[in-house]
């Protein structure tokens, strides 16, 4: 089974930056997608960004485009989320997730219900 561990959350002032890390282990295929999601109490979990392992395609939610950047190190089965120009409404618990995909997959995979493996989450708090 795939296991996921996130790190890098914390407290930052508005306009600041944070970098989240996610390390996955236990993949039995090299075709997968890893995504970052976030959730605040009382709201649904929101897809933030995702990365496909084979073709390197990246997708972002409109709310974070131009501020957040997802990158990967396939040798370490890791993905990173660089978050710049953070706003108070970026405050949330951020989760890393993964799922296997077909080798010629063309879907976006920004919905949390699609994912099978989840980390424990890391809190990001942005003060105004």
C-alpha cells in the first residue's frame, strides 16, 4: 500500500511563502498522479494542484495559479508545493494524495474522491 507523509506547513504572514513536501512510498507502478488538496473546517476539500508521473503534466486550481507551483523528484517519489504570495484565505490543512492512473490518462484528477492514498495533512496558517 502507498504511504504518504507531508511536511512543511507552518505559520506565515500574508505575502510570505512556504514550501510543502510530500514523500510517497510503496508505489507498484510508475504511472500515478500526486495531488495537493486543502480543507478548512466546514468546507469541502479543494484540489490545489496535481502532477502526473509519466508525462509531467501539472494542473492548478484557478485560485492558486501564478502563486503556487508543484514540482517533483521522481527518484524520491516526492512532490513539492511552493506557495508564494500567500493570502489569509490560503489558510487550511493541506493534504497530499496519490492514485494510480492509466499510462495514457488525459484527465485532470483535481477531485478528492478520485484519490486512494492520503497523507495526514499539514496545517498552513496565513495571518493578515
